[in-house]
């Protein structure tokens, strides 16, 4: 099959890793994969033999449309697909990833039968949580219109329910497909040599974004009085990272909190940690929980809207979930640090292997 993946860019995020995992898996199965990015940003190593290209906005033939970047990208996308399909044949599947990409794809004139919009997050939390009144109503209408009567892939049951019940979306077709993991590759990479902190440490892996609630994590860590240092792995906007660093200073944690930046291979750090903590307000899926469980690292997570509850309930570790406040998180961190649970049977995690998830994506071809 000929498959096109479209994404807003490839910074160090979970959705971006999902796209690259799918590209690699589908290519290994012998399918022709094209990866189209809307931004010149890539923090990952691209899979071999995957055609990668950056889409640049075109000048629209009608000048008044040039005022909107979305229209220029949509026109460029139409041109890209038209030229490539004339040259090599029609795409059997087209996948659009992330909200900004979805808006551009929706604005294009591509035939919708084989296009799937992959929703990776809790959109009501991400886009409506901070809005009120008319502003909230307008944004909700935009999201409802964008995704209604479209083919939708939801990365978790919670994301699907969020679209339908909180955002009044009526999909044309809906498929719930969890995120994929090259499990054997993760286990191999986890054993690679890496400079590991000499003392026991806790870890948080995730981009620096308000929804990840690094502030809640730091308040909980300070309250817990756990003697191990806290390692923060991830990148993000420098303004927000500096804000978190100021909070570290305010809480007198400068000597105990380590900022490592983004790592293409965080698995040795995860494997050797005493505990991985997820402190988010919402998570579409919660990739890092699967990765930590594969590395036999105990996890603690907020019972936030999204995938973490589904993940931990499936493997019988729902007792590792805690309320959305720093005090409850601190108590759970103490509990797990001083009495860690037994590792999860990896067989329970094989449902997330890329071979299984990749086939579910391929089965969408009409």
C-alpha cells in the first residue's frame, strides 16, 4: 500500500514518536511510506527508507486567501498530493496527526474516504479548559465542525468519549487504536550504556508544557521529603522551562532537581530510576507509563482524564493512580518509593506492540 503520514512537526513529543513508530513498522511490512511535516523541526532519527519531506506554504492563486497561513498550507498540500498521486498512484491511506495538521487537512480538497484524523489528546482539556463564555463556545464549535463526519482514530477510549460527549463530535467512522511500541527495541535500548546518576533517583519524562503540571510534581516532591533526587527529562518552550526553574529555586530544590533536556533514548534513565511519576492534568494515552512498565520501573500517575487510568487498570495497577492534587501525589510517591510493587508481567503489555497496533492501522484501508 501507499501510505501518507502528515504531522505538524517532529519535536520531542509522544505523538511524534507514535508517528515514527508507525512509519517504521509499516515500512518493515513492505508498504511505501511518505512522511510529510509542516514544520522544519525534527528531534528524532527518521526511519530508513521512509520518504520525508517538509511542506512549505504556497502562494494561493487568489490573493485574498494569502492572508491565512492555513489556506496557503492547504493549497500546498493539495498540490503535493496531486503531483505525487499522478506520478506514483493514489494513496491507500492518509493519516493526519495533531490539531494544527487536522485543520489544514480539513481545509484542503483531498477526497475524504481514505483520510483518518488521529486524535492524540483530550481536546476539551487542551482547548476549552482555560476558556469561558463566548470564547469557549466558539472554540467548541470549531472543534465540533472540524471532526464531525470525519474518519477518526482515537488513541484511547477516554479520547473517543471526550470527542463525542464533551465536544459533540459525530464521527463518520471511529476506531480506537492505542499507541504502538517497538517493545524488543525498547528493551534493547534500555540496556545501552549511559551515564546514570550514582544515587537512587526519581524521574519524570515529558515535554515542558502546562498540561504536564511540572509545578504539581515539584510541590509533591518537596512535600514527600523523599531523599532521592528528581530527574526531569524533556524539552519545551524556554519561557516555561525557566518558570519551572524559578519554582525549583523557590522551593529550595536546586540541589535536588536535575534538568537533562531531551533524550532520543531515555530508556536507560527510566530503567534505572526508583520510580517514574506522571503528574499531568490530562493525557491522551500516556506513552511513558508503558515504557516504564516495560523497563520494570514502578510508576505513579495522576488519575487524570485520558489513557493512564485505562493503561494501569488493564495491567492491574490502578492502585498506582492518585488524585489530581500535589498532596495526594506526594503520599502515593512516598508509598511506592518505600514499598515498590512487583514488576508487571510483560505479556500483558504485548497488546501495545507495534506489530499488533500497526496491523490495526492497516486494517482501516477500504
